[in-house]
């Protein structure tokens, strides 16, 4: 997809992130899954439906059948790097994305070192053969409720190592 289409879908994911009930222990994340033809398949956000441990990516994927043939060519747009470490569910969002057979992941930003010691979402997705892209300038503001997370600081989303920090 073109950069302008990536930005369009990421902006929708950001709108979804604003719908997340704020939490002092978790990021507010939105996710949109788009098929190869550029049509929306599904969307989700963190803590959707009142589930305090629901992640955006799992919410969006959970609305689709595991055998949906469109997943093989799909892109998921997530405002935050998918988790690679998790305590509240048996599978991480990174594992769910790989198992679903998506071909591409576009993230808003790599997760700052706030909740988990060392995540590897970006790297694991790339190692599994998925194309991974980042649009760091767009997605931090919905997380301004977290102390130590200054969404106006551009270095926060570009200078930190690739880590996925939410593990609830």
C-alpha cells in the first residue's frame, strides 16, 4: 500500500485508541485489519467490550474467522508494536498475527520501556517473514494518560529500542 493509504488506516487506528478506557497499567491501542484490496475487514481497541486485558490486535483478529482467506494478504495497522510477552492470555498478539497468516504489519510506534522488560514484537514479526513498517509520528497522543509517557517528545517514539512493554 502507498504511504498515504498507510497513514489513512493508521489515523483510523488512532481514533480507535482514543476509545480505550484509560488505564494506569496499559497502553491505549487501536488496530484495523485491511484486506489486500484495501477494504477494512475488522477493527478493535484495547479493553474493548469491558475486558480489562483485551489487546487491540486480538480484538480485531477475534472478530474474524481463523479460516478467512483474506487474512493471507491482509495488513494490520496497530498504534503500538504488538506484544511478544503476555501474562493474561496464552498467546501474544505477535503469535496471533503470525498464526493468522497476515503478510504485513504497520505500527504507529515501538512500545516505550514502561511495563515489560524486553519485548521483541517487531523483530519476531520480521523474522517470521512479515513486512513490518513504522509510522512513529502519529500514534503516541492517546497514551498521554501514562506518567512518564510524553507524547509530545518525538524522541520517545524514534530513539527507543524496539521493545513491546505491555504484558497484562
